[in-house]
């Protein structure tokens, strides 16, 4: 399962189903194995923040992705985020842009 698969029929699924699919994706995908449990929760919180916009057909702007990444980068030491973690989070947020 990929982020594109989750987002493909997002308008036809309920909010709860979207959360479950995103949770399953982040927790089981080998692509996100390098994220710690705390960072996975952080990613899920970011996804939950934007899932309703995506379900209504409103994509995330590039500016919003940059703002989120800026805040994460500023707090990377406190959140214990590595460069790989930040790259994975950016990839997820960019998937929400389409």
C-alpha cells in the first residue's frame, strides 16, 4: 500500500476509514520503518489535520507544506527528527498536494 493508493478514493471513504488507512500505511510500510513511534504519531497528526481538506477536494498548497516543514525543521532536535525522517514527512505532505 502506498500513499497514492490511500488518496485515490478518499472522497468516497469516511473520515474514520481514511484515518485507519493512513495509520495502517505509516505503521506497516517498510518505507516508514526508520521513523520512531513518536515520529509516526507526529506524521499521523499532520495527516489528520489535512485529511478533511483533501476529502473535500482542496489540495494542500506548496506554501503550507513549506510552513509545516519549517516548523518541523526548527524543532527537529527537540522532536529527535533525522534528515531521513524529515524527507519522509515531506514526501507524505507532497503527496497530499496532488
